[in-house]
């Protein structure tokens, strides 16, 4: 409970633009200004050859900055969840193409939601977002390629069984596990991964917001998230989402109701 309190205090502090983000942003602006300066001088001296390279660099830097503000806005807004029964199996199957495209050739993708997967009560869009975030983290953890699998299982948990999950008595959850064969995390990293803005990635490449967003999303859904990771072996991140009590009310946009197991 203390860890949770600390976490929620951190989440609240996120409304402010921190030094780290301002620093990243400043670096991107410096990149743009530097490139513009070179272009201006090249224009003045008529040395136009290769000038396009600097224009591309400025554009790339501006795009990174735009991406950063976009994610920051999405994070600080953190819209309330649009909670509905969601066919988790179908949602995952529907993401296969997007995931394949995001992961590149080097990563072998195994999408294996269980056929008897329960429906969950959650926000379908935010769940997709969370899974995409996890997949991209997994890709980053496998620079030389590897395997990424997404599996589900149905699980009944009792109070106290899962840290960070508030359960009264016994409750059914849909567990979604995203597993990679990447670099894994040290104990020090593992301790900090849910902190907003914590990142081990180079400036401009990581915002450190992915896992804190995933954390916030599962908490808001009435579930939780668990990470198992070993350096040089890989990482498995499991999202726990509450089972929908009304299987028949499954979001029809997402196909037929899942069979009952
Ligand atoms: P970001 O990806 O922008 O760094 P996240 O909050 O998503 O922000 O992740 C925080 C850190 O957690 C990453 O910088 C990385 O060190 C670590 N991490 C996240 N996912 C994985 C993974 N699948 N394997 C290894 N490390 C990971």
C-alpha cells in the first residue's frame, strides 16, 4: 500500500514539465536551430550541394519534438476509461498486423490468445495502446532479433495474492502476458520502471512514459500489472484485467462473444 501511495504521488507530480523532459525538448530544438543555421550559411555562400541532408535532420528533430509533446499531452490528459466488456482474444488477434509492422523483420511474433479467453471490462482503445507500448519496448530490448509472444489465461485470484491488486475475496481476471527474449532488466531498473520519465534509452528515443501509462491504465481498470525479468534472458509483462460479469454484452464491434470455458 505504501508503494502504491508513493506511485500515485509520483503520478500526480507528472502534470508539471520536468527538467528531464525540458532537457530532451531543448536538445531537439538545438538540433533544429543548428541545421537551420547551416542551411542559411550554405544558401548565402551558394554551396547547395548536400544541403538537403540538413533539412532532413531538422525535420526529423521537429518530428521527434512533436511526438514528445503529443505523448506528454496524452499522458497528462489521461482521459477517463471508457469501460465496456471487451473480447480480449479478438482484440489481440486484430492487432496482429499492426504488431507485425511495428516489430520489423528481426522479431518473430507469436500471437496466441487462448480460445476460451474470458471477456474483460476495460477500455479497448487504451488496452490496444498498452499492448503496442509493451511490444515496442520488447522490440527495443531485442536489437539483434528474438521472439515476442502474446498469450492470455483466465485466472481467479484471492485477496493478497498479487501485489498491487486490490481484490475483495476472490475475483476473476483475464491475464495478458507479453513476453520477449530480449536483454531483460536489472533489479535496479525493475524497481523504477513504473516511474514516470524513468528511461534507460538515449535522449530523444525514450520518454519513460510507456510503463507508467500501462500501470495507470491497469489500475484504473481495477486490475494490475506484473513484471518478471532477468538480465540477458528476457521479460514477461502481465496485465490483469477484471473479467466481465456479462459475457453476452461483449462489444459487438469486436466480433462474436467468446465461448464460455
Ligand atoms: P521508455 O520505453 O520510453 O524508456 P518505459 O516506461 O516504457 O519508457 O520503459 C522504461 C524502461 O524500462 C526502459 O527504458 C527500459 O530500460 C525498461 N524496459 C521496458 N520494457 C522492457 C523490456 N521489454 N525489456 C527490457 N527492458 C525494458
